[in-house]
C-alpha cells in the first residue's frame, strides 16, 4: 500500500462517502471474498475479453496474464485496506492518488464479479437503478447494495483525481 | 513485448539477386508489419466517467477526445481508440485491461 498522506493535505483524494456500519461490514465481506478467490485460484481463467484473440505466443500469453494478476492483487489490497477500516463510511479517509486509482480499479473488479454472479439475471437498465430492489432475494439485495455503493465510491474518487471531467 | 521479426527464407528466398544466398534473405511477416487497432468494447458495468478517465490516463487524451471515444463505445458498442505498431498496441491493450475495460487487438485486413 502506498503511504497514507496527512489528513490535512489539500487536493488529495479522500474516501468521503457516508453509510451505515452494517453496509461497511457487508462490503468488507464481499471484497474479502473476491480477493480470496483471486489469490487462491491464480490459474482461474480471466474474465471474458481479457485476452486479445491474436496472441500467438504462449510465453507472452503467460506474461500477459501475470501482469494483469499482479495489478489486480495490488488494487485489491488497496480496496481491502479501505473497507476493513472501521472509520470507512463514518469519516473522511485521505488517500494517495495511486491508492485512489487502485481502489477505483478494484471497485470495478468487484462490481464485474457481482455482475457475473449475484446480479447476472438483471438487465442493464435494472443494473443502472431502475428496479424495485425489494423484489430481489436478500442475498441479491446485498450484492446490489454493494454494487451501487462501489460505483458511487469509484465515481467520487475519479472526480477528485480528474476534476476536469466535471467541468466539460 | 514481442518485437517484430523477420523470417529467414520464405518466398523471397527464391530471388535471383546475385551474391545473396537464399537462406540469408529475410522478409517481414505481413501481420506484424500491419497496422494494429486497439478496440474498446461496451459493457454495462464500467461508468462513463471512469472510461473517460482511463482514456485520459492511458493515452493522454484531452477530455473531449476521451469523451468522444467513450460515447462511441457506449452508443456503437465499440471504438477504435488507437492504431499503429503491434508492440505499442499490445502495450495499450494490456493497460486498458488492467483498468478492466474490454479491450482487444485487431489487425487491419
């Protein structure tokens, strides 16, 4: 993990979402599960679209996959460190820019995992929020809550990292 | 990344150039010499803001250019975000995949 900046550093990204502790615990459990799965099954096939179709070289193929795994592990550690912090959701937590980017990438990874598992039966419109969440089974409600929360976290961090995006 | 290479021999080996032994001549593999496209495809998980940020980070695009490519991905299902030599194209695809975008290499036919 990159070094944490001092809380008073101006212009540094901050994890500043607010939500209840039970939601943090739920998020922590899901992120831990995805992280553990990634560590325990390093040879698991990559998600669809991860490999270019024309790679002709097994050595390059292996190096390619290893590069993705190393990046993913770094990113997952950054997100895990955030979500297990008992202050997450209750107070502003300053981050370094590399940590904020890693957290954004890892949030996407976890949301892709949720999309492929608990939320696989939802269509794209429902995934964007146009659904009655209470018609979902409880486990899917939990997955959906984490999916949306991570999307908010990701978007907030991106806007802090790249303020020009909001102006254009 | 794998560099472009030549093939020893091949069709040009039958050349009549004097003083050059056939097995010392080379030719460039056509698909490696071709222009390669970096293509990003749509998905229903990645946020528009995130995709614009990734394009800016990976390619150094100005915001408007990054946004145009993002909208092309969103509305048309895919966008060619870069084209050029294979080695660089591979590098870009790998970076985009580290950001979890659906990116792939395609060669110009």
